[in-house]
C-alpha cells in the first residue's frame, strides 16, 4: 500500500493502485462522512502514467502463479 487520499467528486485522469483502492474502500466502511456521495481515491506517491501502469500490471501478471 502507498500513500493515498480521498477527494470529493471525480479525479479525472488520475490512476490509483489496486491496493490503495482496496484500503480506501475498507476505510470507508466505518466512515459516515461520504455516505451518498462520490469520492475518488488518488495515489499520491509514484502516481504512474498510463504506459507505466500497463507495464507494471504486465510484469506483475508474469510473477503470479497460473
């Protein structure tokens, strides 16, 4: 997990690591501040470009056992 933050509304053009999204969603389970609202999760450290993100996903899929 890396550093991430929640913002109200949409964060267009931003990417978030899956682990950060999962951590943020779990954190929202006990948090009533965002009920019935739209939030975006933004990875704040090493936010990848689209190309880097695709490359990292491809490399990770090679490491996972089939």
